[in-house]
C-alpha cells in the first residue's frame, strides 16, 4: 500500500475476491501469531494484539478465525517462527519500493521478491537504498458518522491527532506512530468506528510515470508483491493516478 490515501487500499481489499480475502486473512493471521508470541494472548494486556483484532474485524475476518489463531499461537499448535524481513528496491523508472515481510523461510522469500523486481523492470537494492525517502506516521481511518466537521475536528484534536481529512464516507487521521493506540482507544470511546489503525511509511516525494509500459509493469510488480503470502506491506512513491468513482 502507498499513494495518497490509505482508504483507497482498504476499499480495494473490501471489494476483493474470495481468494484475495483468504490471502488477507493469512497475512493478518501471521501478524497476530507474532504479536501473541511477543506479548501474550490477552488483548487487555497486549495493545498490539488489540489493534490487530480491530484490523481483522475491519477486514471481515470471522471471530472464530481470530480466536483460533490466538489459541494456536499461545499454545503448542503453531510451530512456525516468522521472522520480519524488509526489502528495498526500485520499480520501473526509479519508483522507490519498500516491502515488509513475515516469513518462515528467508531464502524462499528473498528469491520471490528478487524475481518480481527483475521480471517487472525493477531491481532489488541494498538495505537503506530507498528508506531514507520515507518517514513513518500513524494513520487511523474512521467511519464518517455524519457529525459536522467542527465536531470531528474537536474530537480528533482532543484524542491527540496531528491532522485529519474527511473524504466522503471516511475520516483519515494522521498522528505520531507512538500515539496510534491511545488515539484509537480515545476515538473508540467517543463512539467512532475505527476501520484501521496502523503505522505506515509515507514518501517525502512522489515519482510520476507517463510511459504506458512502465505503468503496466509497476502495476504488475505491486500485484505480485501483494499477492505473496509472505508480504505484509508494500510502500512506494509512485504518484498513482486516481481511479474514477464508479456510481
């Protein structure tokens, strides 16, 4: 995910096919497995798990699946030890790309990621080659409950947000990465429905693509990366053209 709006990515996932939904469940399941092993199975004492449960529900992961993942990770049923890996490189025409993975087989994942970059006109680089172009920020997406803008601004500022914007059916909030959880909790207590609360990498500048072949290859690179079960997040600085609304 990257670009101008986190919500565009969430909407795309919500409209995804059943097979794509299964992949989303797999990715969230891996994240939950890691945070349960790190901080325990009780969401009351594990804020990362609490946020992930909210993320899972926003992506329509059934409650039974969530419970099963937590119990398996807390017991002896989950034998996989997932390791966090970050890959950096360039897509077509020098678009900066960061790929965050959770993998139980580093050689397989590294080979897959390198193959995608090579196949679609990019090249995998060394650690740090593009990350300096990005900063980390907290992004929280709320369902727009119909409150007027002054009320929304008052509530967001009271919760500790740095900024907010309203786009049709959602409210997009930015904040410090360390404040995501507390702001999430505050806004939930105020009655807002939180659709997503995460940290993400935001580019300092964007790269536009005008060549049709470069655009085609960049889309294919992103599709293959996001389709890989080991890949958790993809960030880039492609200035993607906005898709027209379908009414």
